């Protein structure tokens, strides 16, 4: 049953926002199905293979982390370990201050969003400019991303045009091409003036130590090319065993995220610039961040760490389509966020324990997941954890009475016989206050059941 907070958030959303989120999600989901069916004889077999590879990696993460670190260091990469988000921010700030960097350009990275890196750097007097178009718009608006892949899925071009006008990026013009050109001109100077580039990392090969970055705008390349310093913030779960495994994940990632055969810019970064290369960072740092991932790995929801951040589960989810990512009150929204956000909250689990209830358990998220994460099962496990820890969800309808009813054959039969009276009762008169609150946002369907036992009994006579 959906949480009341998300219901209320969805009810307050402007129609234009709901249309933007729902329309974009539905279109991408449809295209994803088409391109996978066109390109692969058995897409589900590929998804299962990807899930098995990721699960194998997680089951032996200590081994593959050690292998990846050794390979990166052999290529000249300086590797750091951050146990917490605060430690990751301190490491990155320390590197920048040591090098005298005052202006930073940043490629899209959910790990940085997770720890609120921008605010930390800006508080220390370092300019940090987002270079992904969606993230740039979020930044100038003082907003936060509402989707893993499409940070501004909740905005339309008219809103973006007004933002650009308000921030001196040109007169009002909602033509997408014009908006893009204006952003390109503005960001080009930021690239050239910057002292360092910060990126995330989609994958790291334990075999070779290569860092893999995928973008559709080339901004990660621009962030690195003019700078002597490159810092990558990467979650420890992003390791894959071998280079050949990347073929599986890259084929699935773009098709699942944006219904493309391959992301436009796919970079395999071997380390800092070699002597034979004309440009690129002379120094490369990789910050491997835990930030409670080890705790998740030790839990009964460890499969969530397979996630490759494609956003397919968000696109297909009927709850997310109506509520958008901001309803989830955390960096990660939708089905992935309903599992991951409470887990990453640690001792603040109770604050987000209602998120696993924001699901119809329809299973669509599992069906589209490129690494076959059993998200509905994980949602149920977290619901059970909340119950065991006696976490109360505001506005939730007590389910104990239903449990008693459903477990007693006599009570159930009696309820089925009398339930049609519900069609004649005004819902406002129902005595359960949480149910009244729930019904403010819903309409009960007409009761049509209660005839199965009678039908079965008569059929048995024949």
C-alpha cells in the first residue's frame, strides 16, 4: 500500500509535471522493449547473465576490489578508500586544496549527489559547475535531480527556457536546440577555465583497472581534456571482474536507460595521460566509496547492489510516474530508491521505512531490470524489517484486522456475504480514520465479488 506522504506529494504535483514524468517514462519503456527484442534473440537470458555476473562480483567483492586497486595503481592511478560520505568529501576537498584548484567542472555522478559533494566544495570556496545539461539546469535552479538518468524529467522546455532567461543565458526561447547551444557556449568557457575535473564511474574492470564512463553529451571528456587533475568518485559496487564482462553491461545499460544501442560517448580510461598523448590529466585519483554499502552487502537485500543506475525501473513504475523522484525524499527515487535509500540511511532507517510501501508490487521493475534485481522481494523484506523494528508509517491503514479476517475461513465467508453492503455506504462514514485519509486520494471500485464459493459449489454438483 502506498505511503501517505508520496500520495499527498503526487496529488499536489502540477499536471504538467506529472505529464512530463509519465510520458517520458512510458515512451522510454516502450522503446526499450522494442530495441531489446530487435537486437537480441533472448533478452531475458542476457539480463539473467548480467545479474549472475554482478552477484558473483558482490559475493567476492573483497577479492575483486583488491585486484582492481592493484591494476589501477599499476597504471599510475592514486586510489583512496572512503568509509563514509563525509570521508569521501574530505578526501576530494583535500586533493583539490593541495593542488590549489579553485574551479572545478563536474560530470554527472549519482555518487556525488548521494553525499552532496557540490555544497561541500562550494562551502570551502571552490566553484563546482555541473556540465551535464540536466544537472546544470538542476544546479542553476537550486533544484535536485528527480531521476537517475534524466535529472530534469520533471521539467518541460518552457520551464527550462524561463530558468535560462532568469540566469542571464539569453532571452526566453523554448526551442530545445537553442537551449542546448546556449548551455554549450556557457559551459565551454567553464571547461577552459577549470583547474580540475570530477567524474563518477559506471564500471571499473578488476582485470585491467580501466574506469568506464558513459555519457551522451561528451561532457566527461571535456571535463578531463583541459585539466591536469581528474578525480573519480565511485561506489565500491561498480567493480566487474573482466574487460569482456563490460560487453554484457554496456549492451544492456544504454538500451535500458535511453533505448540506445550504445551510449554516444563510451570512455575506457586507463589512467593519467601517457607521454604519447597530446592532452589529458597528468594526475588521476579514484575515490572508492563505501558509505554503508558494506552494511547493505551483509543484509538480506544485498542484490540491490547489482544496480547499474539505468533508471529503467523508474520509467516503468506506475507509482514513480505519478509521483516523480522528489516524492521519495532521498537522492534515489522510484523502485531502486525505495530499496536503496532506506538501506543507505543507516540509523535513520525509520525516516524512510515507508518508501518500500510506495509500490503496487506489480513486478514490472524486476521485469525491466538489466541485472535482474528481484526488487519486489526486497521491498517485502524491508516492509518486514520495518514491522520487526516496530516502525509506524504515518497514515498507513492497520493491516492486523485484515490479517485476522483473512486467516479465519468462517470470518472470511461471512465478510464475503455481507461485503456488497459497501456499495451502498458513503465512504466518509467509514469509522477507521487512516482509511478515511487514504480514501481522500482514491475511489473504491464497485464491489463485484463474493460469488466464487457459490459458483464452485454448484459446479461440484454437476
